[in-house]
C-alpha cells in the first residue's frame, strides 16, 4: 500500500532515536537536516554520533518509557527486533509517529529518499518495497532539483506578501508566479531586481483591466 506523502515541521521539536549504531547515526543525520531537537538513547553510542554538532542529546543507557515524553516523532533503531517492537507499540499507544528500522509492520511512517536545497524538498517512497529504486530516482533527479532552485524557492517565498497585497485574486496571483518563475528559469537567475518585479506586477494588473 502506498504511503500518504505528508511534510511536517520538526524544527526545534523533540525527536527520539532509540539505538546508537550506524543505522541510528543515519537517522539522526536526516533529522538534524530538518532542525530537530534529538535525543539518542542507547547503552553504547557510535563515536560519530557523539561528534555530531547541533541539537543532539545523548543518554548512554537503555530506553525507558519516560523517554517518549513530549516527543513528536520516534525512531526505534536498536539491534533488537523485540525491543524495537516494544518501543513502537508504546509510541503508537501515545499516538506518536514511529519508524522501526527494517520492521515495516511496526512503522506508522517511513523515511523517504529525498533531495533538499534550503526549503525546497523532493522526496520519494516505494512503500518500503525497494529502497534501491528510490535511491535511483534521487540520483536521477539531482541535475533537476538544484541549489539554484532552492534559491529561487526562497525568493518566491520572499515576494509572496507583496504579490498578495498587489494582486487581488488567487487566479491572477498564480499567473504572476508563473510569469516570474518562467523569467527566472529563462534568464538563469535566482531573483529579480525590485524594478523587474514591479514591471511584472504592473503588466499583470493592466491585463486584468
């Protein structure tokens, strides 16, 4: 069954990773990429986790139910299938999204392959059937989803208040955004000069009239 694609904000929010090995390390790095506040709990911690900078709190002990307090997301990445199942069940009872590594039946969400440039994110899921296929998609699209598109996305976000104020309807605003994007891509720019944006806004208003 296909998973519903949903993007959630985990910046500065508590996420728990139970486990301290190489798999846990990969999950921690992904969560850090999205600004999470991470607690890692395991009796033994990979030295690379200890060396990570950012919002990572390490507790060198076994998982305790209290570790779930205030968590918005849980990853069960121990080397014990039974323990991962136990952690997943406790998280599910508290309605906390949980990923149990390589135990799809215990997962309420999965980690997709993804590309990220600034706030622009493209993600791919095979519902856990073929990570190799999603990795192929990721590699294939690297030339399309670029850092420049990430910069364009930032710019488009920055002008939204101006466009919303100046252009009355959603339909016309969409046309404005399409015009701006087409120009940026054609001219290989990541932003417009203020006077260039003003010219587009004036033209669109005249077309309406």
